[in-house]
């Protein structure tokens, strides 16, 4: 059995109100920044999974992302190996 490290990035779906993103964007003029816009704020969850192989570990993380870490109605997510291997899921 091996341990696999993953990062799940959860973001609001397009068209969903993002009050945190709006608050950050509203603060930009106070910093004298005008070239940044369309800010979206999400969260990143890192976790380690013990599994026989990467496919099994990724399946566990996919289930967690869809059933626990994100609300699939209003949020989307991507999964990437957090140890520098693999690609976004």
C-alpha cells in the first residue's frame, strides 16, 4: 500500500454569487490597483490517501470532493497530485 497526496481546489461555479471575491475586488482601489478584476475566491483542501494504486486513491478523492468537500450544485472542483506528480482532474 502506498500513500498518495492530493489537493482539491473548490471554486464557485460561474454565475454563482461570490461575496468573498467581490469583497477582495472592492478592496483593490484602496491599494491603488485597477488592472485586476473578476476575482473568485475558493478553497484548497490537501489530503493523503493510503491505497493500492493511484487510480484507487483518486477514486476516493473524487468521491470526497463530490459528496463532502464541495456542493456540486454551486461549486466545481479540480483534483491534482499535491506531491508534484500527475495532473489536474
